[in-house]
C-alpha cells in the first residue's frame, strides 16, 4: 500500500515519510516514525487533517456529497435494500445472498429479548430521565448481563456480542421510551421484521391490537439505513479508542452512545427540531439567520454544516424525501415546522455566509420533523440514531480488533502548563 515517500523539512533535518494510497480518496502521509526521527509530534486538535486508522467499511467524499457503504452508494441501498441487509454488508463486507440474508435475519431476531432482570434495572431510573442517559447506562449494563460474550479474543464471542447488540438495541430503546411515559414494556414479536417490531414495541399497548403501518415502517427502516455508519466520526472514534484498550464491546458501544448524545453530533436532530419550534413561523427566520451569522452570538443553525460534507449531505436529500412521504401517509397537509424548515433551507442556501462556508443541511435537519410525525417525542430522536449507528460502531470495532497491527490509541499533547517546580509546604504559601 506504500506507494512512495515524501520529504518533510523539520528545522535543519529532512526526513522521508511513507505515503500510503487508499483505493479512493486522499492519500496519507505516515508520520508514525516522526517523533523517533525528529523529536517532534504533529499537532491537529479536532483531527481535521489526521487519519486515525485504516478502514474498508465506509467512504465519504465530502466535496461531492458521496457516501458509500462497502462501495455501494447510500441512495441505492436506501432505495432497494432493508436495514438488516445494510447491517450484513457493513459487518461482512458483501451484500448477502438470499440464504445468508435469511440466516442473518433469523439470528438477529432470535436475540431480541433482553434478560428479564433488566426490567428491574430500569426501575432504578427516574421517570423523567433522558432516554439517552438510560441507553448509556443500560447498554453499559449489558456487559454485566451478558458476561459470557465479553472475551474479545474469541471470534465466536465477538460475533455473539455483535448480534446481541444489533438485536437488543431496539428492545432497550423501546423500553427507555415506554418507561418514560409510564407504560408497560412490550416484548419483541419475532414474526415481525426488525423495524416493524421496533415500532410495535414503542407504540403498542396490552389493551389494544396494534397494526404496523408498512409505509411508516419502511420509512423508519430507510432512516436506519441512512444512520448506519459514517466512517470515523466522533462517536465511532470514541468506540475505537475505548476498544483499543481491550474493553468489552458493550462498554465500548456505551461510550459511543455517550459521545453521540452531544448537540454537535447525534444530539443535533433533537436540537434541530427544538430550533424549528423556537423559530415558530416563517416571519421569524431572518432574525435567526442573522443570529447564526453573528460572530458574537453562539447560536448556530442546527442541522446545518458538517465537518466532512462541503456539499449537500446525501443523507439529507433522502431524509427530505422520506419526510414528505411520512407526512403524506399520515395526512399531515400543513405542518408549520415543515414550512419553517423549507423556507429556512431556501434562505440559508442563497445567503453568502452559508454559501462561502459551504454550510448545507445535514441528515439531522429533516429527521426531527419526520420522527415527530411518526409519534416519537424529541428526546427519543438521538436514541433512534444510536439504535441505527450501533451496527456501524460494531463493524468498526470488529475491524479494529481483527487488525493484527492494532495497538492502544494514545494521542500525544502540546504541554502548555507550568514547567517543573518544587512543592511549597502549606505554611509557606501566600
Ligand atoms: N450555523 C452557523 N454557522 C456555522 C454552522 C451553523 N450550523 N456550522 C458551522 N458554522 C460556521 C462556524 O461559525 C465557522 O465559521 P468561521 O470560520 O467564521 O469561524 C465555520 O462555519 C466552520 O465551522 P466549524 O465549527 O469550524 O466546523 P466544524 O467542522 O468544526 O463543525 C459541525 C461541524 C457539524 C459541528 C458544525 O457545522 C455545527 O455545529 N453544526 C450544527 C450542529 C449539527 O447540525 N450537527 C450535526 C452534524 S451531522 C450528524 C452527525 O454527524 O452527527
């Protein structure tokens, strides 16, 4: 993979550094020996120019607005496949044959129940706990309930842990929701597909028949496909870093969920809807656009901008279409929030500030309106993101563990604190 070298002048010294080429995308300069050769580190807070690993799973071309899972465009996967097919693809590298798909669906379905004692674990939470807090805790707790699949050196246990997480995440997410509204937990029903089962666990009650709406189920399944992986984003890098120490996969995914929660990352879907609600009407948009452009105002347009995409986020386009489909199916003719979103997008995309900074709507811009229409409360949006991203986290974690060259992740720093100084006894301090 090392195609050639490049020279770097550091002070008076010139060092040759290997350049590695990927299959597509920018090449990287391998600086692994830079410190040994020059005594200097590189400095890149926020990792804007640093590739932290090699990966074969997901590719993004941010300038062109391209997203590929194992080489397949997200648009094609979202249109033709289902979420579990994308899960298989992300985990194993190829689209499944009909037999492989049937077997995979069967294995996931047979792991959907959670340990009965987890019900009691849930009772410890306050009813008003944020469901993301409940998810961080309950996924972390899985390492206590499923300790038999925490030996990461055993490929079989790694596979069982992966299946357990993909299968049980909808059950835990639905439990977090049911607990918050004081309704009884609904057990999984294994003759339903993955997403229909999740909808039923969220919205069925014991006293009534629940019929899954296939249009909504298909729409949510597509939303899950869009969120399934996104290469080395903050939460995935968190999972990799946590996993690099040999921590068990349940603990690593819990760390990923905690990171996802922040409003700059997965929490943006909740924040975007709150922002649309706060704007309230099309007349107020100019005021908020002005706030977003004001350097002295911390306000940002939530659901806008992305570290990698400097073009329309390809997921946002599919999400926008899905949003219209869902509102149509539910007979929602006039959603004032949708009017605000469409007009906000139009104004922002023609404003020089957003054009110059290449700020486009991202996946979170339309997802809140869609999920709200389906009946999910705001604080469940990021939980749904976590549910879908779990396969990406696991795929990336497995890739790292199975890499023979894997080492603990340990960034270095530029120290700007006090130099060495002697301890001053308490009595002498002024
Ligand atoms: N509204 C107004 N200005 C913005 C926005 C925004 N949403 N996003 C970036 N900018 C400006 C920012 O002020 C900066 O201006 P300047 O160069 O004059 O200082 C410039 O654009 C670059 O911003 P940055 O913060 O340096 O960019 P970043 O790559 O570090 O941050 C981001 C990316 C996604 C955190 C940021 O765009 C943001 O905060 N967006 C809103 C939150 C959001 O929607 N997040 C979801 C991301 S997609 C889902 C996911 O991956 O989880």
